[in-house]
C-alpha cells in the first residue's frame, strides 16, 4: 500500500517533466507527437489558434503535395509559441501526416549533428517546405507577417520562377 502511494505521488509530482523528457532527439514518432499534443502548453495554444484558410486557397493543392520538415526544441519558447499554430494549420488543411516530419534538437543546437547540418538550422522552430525540385522556402523562428501570409508568399514566389 505504501509503495503504491509513493509511486502515485511520484507520478503526480513529476508527470509533466516526465512527458517532456519522453520526447527524444531526432525524428519525432507518432507516440512522441501524441505526447506533445497532450502537453498543456501545446493544447491551449492549439485550441486558441484559428487559422485563416482562405488566405491559402490558391496554394492549397500545392501545399498538400509538398513535404514539410519542422525542426524544433521542446525547451524553446518560440517553438512553444508557434509549433501549435503550425500544426493546427496543417491539421485544418488536412495535410497528410506522411508529408510532415517533426524533428527535435537539443538546447545547444548541436545534436543530432547530421540533422542540424542537413537542414542548416540556426533558430527554432524552422519549418521547411519542399517539393521534388528541392526546398521551396522556410519560416524560421517566427512568421514575418502571419503564418498563412508567409506560406502564401513562399508558394507564390516559387510559382513565379
């Protein structure tokens, strides 16, 4: 009985930090993504954000066919601000899960080294849009205008080339 009480106390006291530490470095799997979606900081911002899908109507099809790589740090303030918004937008647009990959890096932004070098990460979050021809564009740290308008500009600039 005493052991059960101690285990319950430990779980209740440290559950929040336990779930955050359960998100490892590198590509985030389904289980880790579910952990992030359940985090209090994530859930609140996800629910409050109302994406303006009308802004992206003209690029909707191209976005569904592109690949989206999100590099983030669970410890990063900008990640905690913008990751819920990006994912709410992508979920609202019904971007296929297989087209979105989320990667977690450490606080010093040095591990996983190969990933950081591959995507040339300096600031978080970094959201990279690409197609068969390579990178279309990226949003780094925070949107210049709004997420929707920045994405529209990325895809409009690519279409004019």
